[in-house]
């Protein structure tokens, strides 16, 4: 038992020291980013405790016919729709309409490729970062190749933009009005939740097993998915509110790649992707 505790502390203490060190560094070099640093940690903590993962929801649905993950995923979409929709509705001049692009066949192709990647890699971009924080070595390998794949997509963005993305997008609040657009989206999301809920009720054998965590502090035991989803929506909404822009997980890999190229003296000013970052 003592050996296990020692191993635990040897793995955890360096992580805490790294977090504190990064926080101190940010407070000195870029104090404005300190707020997003803590909000990002909050999002990561909520994802880890509630096991939020897009890939696992699809995995469970198609491989094991278990709809629980998809039901939970649509609850997450519901919470974020309410948070982001409310911010854009009540403060339209402050936030504008966000990043809305043309939807077409490239979305279908990209979704299929991304779906293959998520399943084969064992997780989506967010859950890969969570697993890195947990110390899983396989996640580090996925992370490396995810960086190169994202950067390659950035390189091809000029071609993709001219082919399919540059068309005028359809923004539902402009086409239908804010109230109708929000009601339509909420109706579709709630409908999907009800479909998966009744599907779940027909498969009692797939019901999640409740583990006993009596006497364990709340921050140490697993959280219900809805708790983590709600916190995730609140933290991401706060980031959106203070930064006035939508943050994306994979975009940071593009930033790193472009920074490397710029450091090497390569001209990247003509890359269309730069103009879309806001």
C-alpha cells in the first residue's frame, strides 16, 4: 500500500509543479492569458471526471448498440447551445455571429475521415489531451500525429477554400430570426435526446453500473456526465465571453505549425487560414 501511494505521489507531484510553474510563467509574461489558463484547466477537469468524449459516444452506439453516450453528448450540445446562444442573442453587437462557414460535401468527407481517425486513435482531440494528462503513453503518439495531420490540413486550406468553403454561408438567426432559429435547434436537440433516451430504456442490460464511492470526496470520484457537461458549457461560455472568439482544440496545432514555419523564415502571409483566425 505504501509503495502504491509513493508511486502515486511521484506521478502527481510533478504534474502539480508543472501547472504551478506554467501559471507563474503566464502571470509574468502574459497576465491576460492567466484567466484562460484556469478556465481551460476547469474544462479539462470536467472532461476527465465525467469522461466526456465524442469518439466513445459513437463507438458505443455503432459497436455495442449502446445509446447512453450519444444521449449524453446531445445534452452537452444542448447546454452549449443555451450558453452560446444566450450570449449572442443578448449581446449581438459584442459577439457578432461567430465562425459560420459554408456547409457542403467537404463537411461530409471531413467528418468521415475524422470519424475513422477518432475510432482508430481511441479518442477525439479533447479526450486525447485528457489522456495525456492521465499519463497514457499511447495518447502522446496520437497527439504527435494529430499535430502533423492538422498542419497538413492548414497547408491545403487555400485549395479547399477556393473549391468549396468560400460560398456565402447560411446563418439561421439571419434566415429565420433568433427566436425561431434557437427554438428549431433546441427542438432538434431535444428530439435526439428523447430518441436515445427511449432507446436506452429498451436496453436495460446496457444500463450503466453505479459504483459505490461513499466517503470519497467529490473531486476524487467520477462525476455524472451531466455535471461535467454543464461545467464544460459554463467554462467554454466564459472563455467565449471574455475573449470574444470561438476557441478550437485543433486550431492550436495549426498555430504551432505556422509558428515553426515563420521561425524558419518561410513566408506564410498568403495562407488563407491566417485570415480566418480572427
